């Protein structure tokens, strides 16, 4: 059986006024390219997390937590969901607020002493249960995902990688910088997505998310 994942274009543009070339103390074109690349990456992330929500609705592998802090035991349930489908956990995905105000505050009931020392010394816990923890402010703070390895989850076919071009609109004294790519996103195994729905009020949530 063949699965066809359609592709589509993502395009973003920004304007650089010619007077900025003289006024700015930094390399304006390099900064504009960087902002454009970040904007396109955000668009990609939005598509990916929308797909994860759709796959989660299909798999039904959601555990709801209505009170109390996020605990290691709750995250372990997600590994059990994936393991029931003969799938390993490839990554955990969560919002920075959930990570920094939740997981980083864990104590001896949740972590061994060596992991606590890493948290105290660096403020970071990059691996949980032997699995990478990835952060994105495009994830809802009320969500915590566990996904299987990429080869068993889906595909991101890329027909054209990011291409950035600059157009000189001299009659308007400005440059137009445009980024364009053509790719697709597809999850062919919804069983490879499990998640927590967190509605607890024990941590402060950002007023707006995402801000940018």
C-alpha cells in the first residue's frame, strides 16, 4: 500500500527600507533572512502540532489530569500507551511553561539524585526516561505529548527546500525579501501519538500564548 502525502507552499516576505542600510548598526540583510527563516519555521511547527492534535483524536490515547502537578507517573502512562502498540517513545513535546514551572521543580519523589543534581547545577533536564524532551511555545501549555520514532510516525516530504530571494524596488526605495518552500506533513500511524490534557491550576500560565 502506498500513502500519498500532498505538498503545498509556504511563503513569507519582509520589507527592508533603503534608509535602514545606513541607520542600522547590524547587517540588515542577515537579520532579515534570520527573521524570515524563523517565521517559516513557526508556520511549519503550527502545521505539525495541528496534525498531532488530529492524530491524538484518532488514537484516543489521552490521559486527563484535573488536579495536582505534572508527575513522572502520568508521563509514564503515555509510554504505556505507545508500548501497547509495540511502539517506542521517540520524544516528549511540551510548552516551556509546563517544563520550567513543572518538570524542573520535581524533587526526590520523581527523580534520582544524579538527575536532581543536573537540574540544580544547570536548570535543565534534557532527557526523561531515556527520551528527549523538546520544547516549543507553539504547544498549548495544557498539552504534553509523547510521540514514537519518526520512521514509525509519519513523513515530511520536501519538494523544494527554503529559498530566499531579494527584489530591489528602487522606485519605492525598498527591498522585498521573500522566502518560499514546498513541502508536506503527514502522520500515517496515529497510534504513535499519546498525550496528557492538563487543566490543573497549580502553575502560572502565560496570559497569552503564543505571544509571537
